[in-house]
């Protein structure tokens, strides 16, 4: 029988001058924000929310310099860990609220003491049970909840998805999703996806040394010319001109975890 594999269970208090991190890991990293705020894949994250860096997926995150976050994080892998993520509602989206904040933080603090893998696994199991209780108490059928789940799904992938993939993952019809975005966002589903792609591409142009062709590919465009036209229409400047205008941010924005 496969065991729960927890590689780390720690806390971190970020400094206000910590820059943006771009990384891809061969494991899952789950964060629980206890205080402060920051950004994950361009989405603002605050205390009482958790976000998941998925295995082998490029992600970016940074603390808000005005209110840097404090969080607990869990590094894990394997089928048992993936099942527990699903139980916490993280199979469809990468950002969710969590409750029992004080109890969750206390369990993380217990993990600061020297511990073997079995002890860490026990602590994470207790943390998971708190969140599973929270998920079961949610009413998932509400249209607003479906809309929020769709937004989180799209933003966690930086727009690198399709309306069909979003609908299939959330087990909702495309026509229903389109109606939700018309109602709550006053913007079409496709327009929202493109907007997220462009914001992601803008971050890559500002903070990475990728070529424009590479940025286009990362943003989901096979044709760099098509990407340039879409970017220019959305941002009011070509990718090359946008990068030149934001050259000063590149060095400031690079940081590490």
C-alpha cells in the first residue's frame, strides 16, 4: 500500500523586498496564507486562502511589498497526496479559501520541530481533515461558486486553457459558463481567457529573458505573429515595445524562494 509522502512541512515569513519567483518543480507545493498577501500567477492571494503549485508546471508568485505574506507550505508527491489535494477541492482549481486558520497554523508550527516522515504525514493528514470538513460544508451548486471556480481555474493556468477545457474540468456546460461570465463579469468567457493570457505574457516580457517567440509559446500561441497582433490589441503596444518600456522592472522583479 502506497504511503503518504510529505517532503517538507514548514512556515515562512517573507520580507517586503523579496522579489517575484518563477519556478517549476517535480513535486507539489501547497501554501496556506496565515497573514499578509501576495500574488500567484497574477492573482491576488490573501490571508485565509491556499494556493497550489502543481507538479511540473511553471508558476510565479511574490509577496505584496506593502503587506508581505506569512504562510505554511507543504511539499508532497505521489498518488495518496494527489488524492488528498482532490479531497480539499484542489483537483479543479489551484486557489481556494480555507477555514480553521488558527488550528491550521498551530499544526504547521508543530512541524517546525525535528520530525520523521511519519510525523509530518500525520500533521498533514490532520490539516487535510480540517479542510475537507470545510469543503463539504460549501454549497457547490451555487452559480456564483461555479463562476469563482472557473475564474480560479483560468487564472491558475494564466489563461493557457480553452473554454472547452474549463467546462470539462468543472463538469459544466460551455453555454452555462458563458452565461455566468456574461452575468458576473460582463465579459465573454473567451475574452476573459485572452485577457489572462495577455497579462501572463506581459509578466514574462517584464521579468524573464525569454524571446518573444518563446513568450508566445508560453502564452499558448503557436504563431508569434498572431500573438503579437493579439498582444498589441490588448496592451496597446507590441511585445517588443512593451518589453523596452519595462526594462527597468526586469532586474528588480527577479528573486528566489
